[in-house]
């Protein structure tokens, strides 16, 4: 596999900020409690806020 093909595959695997936020909401809604939510988000690799929103 060429380097450009590997780069293309890597880009396809990355989620955009909207997809991450949606996934975080689904996990939060289905979690048993806060610790369960944190653990699941961490396991999925989506624990961090992908695009922090500034409060006005």
C-alpha cells in the first residue's frame, strides 16, 4: 500500500466534530451514571470535546 493510500485511509477514519458530539450524546443518554459515561467515552476515544464552544 502506498503512502498516499495510507493517508487517505487515515483521513476516512477521523470523525468530524459534529459526528463526535452526536456520538457523545448517544453514549451519555444510554449510560447508567457519570462514571459509566466517562468510561464508555474514553473507551471509544471520544472523551474530549472536539470543537469547544465559547460561551458568550
